[in-house]
C-alpha cells in the first residue's frame, strides 16, 4: 500500500515552486500525495509584485475535518507558512499524531535577514515546531535563528557548525539538515545529523551562481522520499544535491537567453526520470 504524504505549503498559480514543485516529485516516487495550501499566491515573489491570499482558516478547518473523518498520513512535510497561527496548528496536529513523521523546512530567512512579514514571534513559533519535528531542514540563516544565535556572519567554521548543532539538539533530539553552509574557504555544503545512526556529516557541493525559485522545495521533496524509503539521511541528502544541481544545469541551458524565466522556478516533470 502506498504511503500517504500531506504537504502544507503555499500554492502559486504562476511558478513551479512550493506545492506545484513538490507534488509531482513525490507522486512520481509512488506516494499518495495530498496538498493543503498555507496560502494562495499569484506568482513567485521574485517578480516584485504579487498577491497572497491567506488560507489559515481553511487550513485549520480542513485539519479538523481530517480528524473527524479519521484521515491519517504517514508523513507531513511543511514549507512556507504565512503566520504564527499556522505554525501552532501544525504543532498541535503533530502532537495529536505522534506516529506521523514531521519534516519541517522553517522558511523565514536567508542571507542573514528575515523575510518580509516575519518577526521575532514567528521565529519563536518555528522554534516550537522544530522541537516536535522528526527532521528539520533550515538553511544556515534559519539555523542561527532557531539556535538563538545572531545573524552576523554568513560564513561558518566547523566549530560554529558544531555549536549550532549542539543548540539544535537541545531543542530536538532528532535529525537535522542545514543547507547553504558556506565555509570560510568558499566551499559550500550541507551539514547533517542522522539521529538513527547518531552520525554527523558534511556534504560539499559546487555552488552554481544563479538563483532559481523553488530549489529548496525540490530539495525537501527528495529528502522526504529518501527518509520515507528508509535510506540514511546522508544518502538522501546526496541524492537531493545531485538532483537539484542537475535540474539547474538543464534549465540553465534551456533558458539562458531569458533570465526572468528563473523567477518561475525549475521545469520538473519532463526530467523526473533523469533525476529520481
């Protein structure tokens, strides 16, 4: 029987990010995938002008109906959440369903600063959500916020990563993946801790100097697949790094002459057989 995955993330009508990026990947991997939008977004934020429709009430009512109908999920994977109320709803839902794996991408900051609309209270709520997660996937900036460390240096040493790790472990004794770690020598990588093996690891990767929207959502989806199939976390991370890098190169070749195409995210479906 196929495992069931619930995704809570935003739904753009123009752009291959969030739910529109994660659902085809996980469906291709053989899961029953269900999407619950945290918000409806006209287009990706890179365009500079957009409309966001808050769906918090819909999200809360839907989860209540799921509970009333006895729906269950093997895994819940979260992405962009609009407000602290949504974070609280998901935290409570996990506590009611402790057997359900919870994978959290605490989307709230990058490059040393909070996203628009995020504040100190949002950070506190995400800290609480990460405390009940089976796997958290913050980027380096978000890992500092969850660890209650200052956003004053976007390069890291092994000593700094170890300090962040120890602080995160005090919040949550389970698995951790920190993306976009840039070391002082310019080497980029992904730091991880697999709580099942009690193993720390660092996976370096080639930094591609271009930004496509939605790469984090793709990365999370592929790690979710690996985790649900019982792979080691390191193996799942390595596969996610390879898949995202391959998709970026393929899309760069196709859209090199139209830079704004990068705002739409990566073309995914026609390349799934090559990356999964």
